[in-house]
């Protein structure tokens, strides 16, 4: 998650909330699937950092919503400060795990 550098408190929440790669692979294997591929793909999160800050401000993210208000506000201020100096034509992307499994 790209936001963890601005919201360091989210790292612990992410560890509790998201299953590790090995768990996902083992779960599918136990159901008779073979992994064909795993890679990180880049997903566009926003048109630019200003747009990203405005999206985060809605607090509609299931991880960010778990933060106390003070931590959320501090992180959002950090994102906005970064956005103020960032290129307006550079899209914000986040890595997403992509798996392909095949039924045996």
C-alpha cells in the first residue's frame, strides 16, 4: 500500500488484515488448484498526488478508517505536503498481487 509511508500505523493493520502470499497459495492448493503465476501488477490509484490526497481525505479505505483521527489527520497532512511538490502529470500507482491458479 502506497500510503504506509505517510501512515506508518497502517503497517500493523495490513499485517493483521491481509493474508500473506503463502497462505493464499496454500489455500488454493488445498482445494485442488495449482498456481500458474504470481506477479505484482501496478494499479492506478489516482491521476496525481493531489487527486490521491483528496481520495484519501474521504476516508473510504478499509485500512485507513481503522486509524485514530489524530493519526489519520497527521498522515493526510503528510500526503498533502508531498502532493504540493509532486508533478501534476504523474499518476499514482500501487502494487497489487496477481495470482493465476489452474484446477488440477
